[in-house]
């Protein structure tokens, strides 16, 4: 088994993320997007730490939609897909 559990996660066996984990993932996506001049993705997640669950969910879906026809950004898509699988964990928080 790899030391890093993220190496084994898949959409079939996703990591169970809480709000902090979800925020960490989308912040990571935001910063990679910033380095790659993907202003649209950066915009979806700017200030995510202050967003409510519904806004985070809507922005994750919007970002996935934007990335849908951009296979060159598959790594970002995969991170956001994992977040999307865990959005239900936000409903009772904040």
C-alpha cells in the first residue's frame, strides 16, 4: 500500500473528505489554475474559505462544466470530481 492514500483513491473508492479536506483540494486546484493562467477556474474558488456549502457546490459543478472539453487539464478535473463526490459532507456544516 502506498504511503500517500491519495495515490490509491479513485472515484470508485473515494477519499472521505470533510469541509477542511474539500477546501484544501479546491485551494490546490485554484493555485494550479493560477500558475497555468486559468482565470476562470481561479475565479470559481477565490475566497472558498468564506463560501457556504451551496456556493462551493455550484462552483465545483461550474468548474467541472468549464473543464469538460479540456482534456489537457485532466488532473484538475480529477481533483474536482473527487470533491464533487464529497459535497454531501458539507450540508451539515457552516
